């Protein structure tokens, strides 16, 4: 395999992942800065038409490359240690490796540690150059099923809705987890490393179960208790951050707490660059009790996607852009703001679990 072609071939290989990377010269530049030619060849031996975080055993990788086993193991382990490959247990308990899919390690692994290094700064520049609006739309837009969903701030959901739809509560996501880790927010770290940081906290990116085990083992994040996770969620809500998780009911892998300043999803929606429903699943919408509203305008000021405007003394909701995050509801001093299930989403539920979610995405993209 010729060295001059290998990074283009790797980019093409990564484009066929379920959560794949649209190929471009900018992507090749990122790959060239992180993989040597042999590492790139090994990465291409890993399958693409699989769900995220599904490891392939070393024996299976050996069938696709002519590299002695000991050397192959060193390469795979080295790539995993650098955060360029996911590592975990296969179904039969063997050590295995998987390509990092969009949103599940790439480009996040460059920034999870919260380090300010020359390499991290270089990656921040290259990642922003690559992940422009067009690439983001291509990565998240093709499948009807969206990989992620917004979860409202807990106290903003009425008790009857909580009882029927408990999976729309961050508290339940945390209580279901067996292992939890917290890392730094890749979006805000990227902005910080480029001299464009905001005042919002960065160590709020929470991982669960096998993804948590991976980032803990690779020292990309630190392990925390459920109580600590709940404290982070509460603090994030108080800071006006938006919760999102995998668009599944069970076996959720991660939670991000996002701002409109830097986040790839909230920021894109706030700036009206990509329509909300193209990139995220949103199950709630904001409503206003006009009789209770005092017209203070606090909700307009805090809305992370600028979906509220004052018309006279009453805020009006732009239902095409509202993400149902509940940030405005939590801050309403008159309790006039409310969250309701979107009428067009009442009969639509998140996938039963992470596996079924991504099998459906693979099928919709014609990769299964």
C-alpha cells in the first residue's frame, strides 16, 4: 500500500462507519497528524459496518493484515492509549478494538483530558476546520433516526410526564449506570484552545458503563460516583447548560452538557446554521401560561438557542427552533413557562437500547 494514498484510503474507510466521517482533505490532514502509515493500515483492518464501541478481537484483525501478532498487539494498544481506537471486551470476553465513530471518541478524545498541549491546540484548529456545518450535517443528517436526544432539566418536567416517561430524566440515566466517569467538554476545550473560551464549566462530560471503563482505563477521564454525577448535572442546569444523551432508553453511553457558545449541536441551532431536527431528537417544546407570565423577559435572555422573543409583554416561542431543554422553565420566577411533549413526538419513543438505536441507523444508511 503506497504511503501517499494511505490516508485517503483511511478517510474513505472511516466514511463507511455507521457514525462515519465525510471524507475530505481536511480529514486526511487530521489522520496524517495522528497515524503513521502502519497504524493507518491497521486501522483499516477494523470493520466499519458495526455499532459504535463494538470491539473486534485481535485474531480477526490479523486476518486482514500481515503483521506479526506481537507487533499488531503493540500497535492496537498504542492507538487505544492515544485515544484513537476504542478498546474493550468482545462478546466472548476477549480483548478487542474498534474504530472511534463520530460522537464516540473522535474528535472528543483529543480534548477529554482538558490538557493544553501543542498537539491539543493543533487538533483544535484542524478539527474546527474539518467539522464545518456541511460536514456536521452530512455526519448527522442522513438517517431519520438521530443518535442523540435532548433531556430537559429534571424539575421542569411535570410529575405526570415523569411517571409515564421516566427515561426523559437525567436522574434515571445516572441511576441505571454501573460505572460513571467525567471528562472535559470537547467543544468548550476546543474553543478555549483557540482563544475563544466561554465562562461555562468544562469538566461536565459524563460517560457511562463500557465507555466509562475505557476512558478511565486510558486516563482520559476520572471515575465518579452517582452522587457526584447528580451534583454535576445540577450544577450544569444552574449554569444554563443543556443535557443531551444517546437517543435510547437503556444502556446510554454518555451525557453532554452543552452551551450555545461552543457546542456543535446547540451552537449550530442557536446560529440557525443547521435545522434542529436534522441533527438532534427533540421530544419537548416550551409553552407559556400567558395569565401567569409577568413579562420579565428572563427566559428570553437565558434561552440557549434564542428561540424566544418578547411580543409585547409575553414571550413567544419559535417552535421550529426550540429544543425543549427546560432551561427557561427552571429560571422562570413566575412559573409561567412549561414543557410539553411535542404533539408530533407523543407516539415516538427513543430506541429501546443503544444497540437497537445504532442498528437502526446502520439500516437507514444502507450499511446493514
